[in-house]
């Protein structure tokens, strides 16, 4: 019998009301790991602790043989090897990257996909050539409207065979605010295989899907790109036939380093009675974070925290801290951020079919045993 690629692909779906995480979601979760939340102690996430999200496989990549092509609506098509890319003036940017699907597994109904709780995030320093330097070198034609970025990885998604591809509108690609990078270093070292070795795009302030890894081609087009990751995936849809709006910049979120120590299976935290330091990180890809509040009574009351002053890294998370006097009993701790554009984090889930950009406040269960 004839086999077709469509036969192995399932449409996007929502979990049944009492359906647990299945083996397919476990397979994704085992490949795509999250940030251990205690790693938020560090301003910069060590590469091995940064979250990872890969749709298909990590492609074989040899930096010595790598070539990036820049073509399409340009006056001079370019083919650049790593040595040439490294010869352009480099820029380093500290960027908090977050998967658009972060928080998805906590939604009800649950979109079936990579089942993040809240840990699909990390903050690193990325070094590379500003994208606009390369576009200026190639000379963008007047009729170009988008730049399409293609990775070297290949797969099938909902029946459609594809290279991983995403586009940016030309004003974002060339604007310089944020400075989009064609990056070859993470935290001062060549990119690790899982983060796009040897070359990736960095789009500060945007959700992860825009930061194309294993970047091998940039094509300037005179029509908007309609590939799968642009027109089908990564859109805010309420129903399967809703065309939806594209997912772009990161909504504000604050996370707390779970205090005390964990129970192995439940991950419930145990703290001793008395003063407990609460701390974590807050970020937004839309506007600077202006305030972070904590609640120690499951969201009934909120108090301000001490937020680290702006340090010039506009697209990186900032540390916040607060003090809490733990009393014997069970507690639920929460934290929420607000940004300068008035965006905040909701207490009720912001739901869409992909589970994208849902920044529902974090809840941490804490047990404070009686001292006896
Ligand atoms: N080529 C390619 N680029 C990609 C992806 C991918 O599967 N292939 N995944 C995207 C998604 S969905 C996210 S969230 C980020 C994750 O980047 P990281 O693994 O370096 O944290 O990479 C993006 N870039
Ligand atoms: Mo993602």
C-alpha cells in the first residue's frame, strides 16, 4: 500500500478534560528541557541550563564548511563563510528568550504539544553581526517587504514537510531597535549544537520561534512569507478556523526561585518558620518592567518587591527580591510583573489554541512544618 507523509501527522488538538500528559508529549519534553528555576540565581544562564526547543532534529553542522547565503530582493547576493562573518564588527546583546508555548501544560483545555509548565526561558549573551550590516552589504531592493530565515533542520509538521523557516518584517530586520543579530557565540563561546551551532538569529524581545537556529539562508521577498511556522503555527487562534494574529513579542512575566527545599515527587517546597528571602526574575519583550508584586496568600493580597535598577540591558530579565515571614501551615506563593506599557499578568488563564504567550501567574505550594 502507498504510504504518504500525511499519514504520520496529526492535526493540532486539545487534550480531553481528564487526559494526562501522553507518551508523545513526554517524548517532546524529554528532548526539549526547561530552565531549572534555581538557575535564575545567575544573571546569565549557563548554556547547559538554558531551555531548549527543537521542532525536528539537531542537524549535522560543520562550522568550517558552513555558508550563509543572503539572496532574493537584493542587489548583490552574498555567500558568507564563518571567517567572513567573524570579520564584520560584532555586537553582544543580553537577551531573555522565552518559548511562546511556555505555560501551555497548565492550561485547561491543554493544547497537546511541548508541555511546558513555566520553565521555557533563559537569559544569555549572544555575540554576532548585526543583521542590518549584512543586509546593507547585500543592498536591499526597494520592493522587499520581509526577510525569510531558513534553518538547516528539516521535518514534517501536520503533514507538511519543511525546513524550519520564519520571517521578519523588513522594518524589524533593518530597524536596529532591537538590534537583530546573526549570532555565532553564546555567553562568549561558539554556539552549542542544541542552540544553533554555528549560526542563529537573535531577535531581542521576541518569543523564541523567531530566533532561527542553524541559520543557512536569508531571503528578501516582495510578498509576505506564508510558510507553516508563520501562517499556520504561532498565531493566536480561539478556534481551528480562526486566522488569528501572529505571535511576536514577549508578554511580561515574573518567576520566583522556589524557596526552601523540594519534596522529590510532588516538588512541594518545605521552608522553616521565620524569615524567608523570596527572589526571582522579571522580563517583558514589549516595554521595560516597572514593578513586581508577590502574594503569599494564593493571590488574595499583593505587596511590592525590590526590583533591581535598569542596567542598560533592555531585553534581559531583572532580579527582584522580597522578604516573607513564614508561619507554620500550607501556603501558595505567587509573583506578577507589570511593564511600562501597562501590560500585566492575569490571574485567569489567557487561553488560545496553541497555548501561546500565556503569562498566567506562577503558583508555588509551600509547606512550613511546625517547629517541634
Ligand atoms: N532552525 C530552528 N530554529 C528554531 C527552532 C527550531 O526548531 N529550528 N525552534 C524555535 C523555538 S520554538 C524556540 S522557543 C527557540 C528555542 O531556542 P533555544 O533552544 O536556543 O532556547 O528556537 C527557535 N528556533
Ligand atoms: Mo518555542
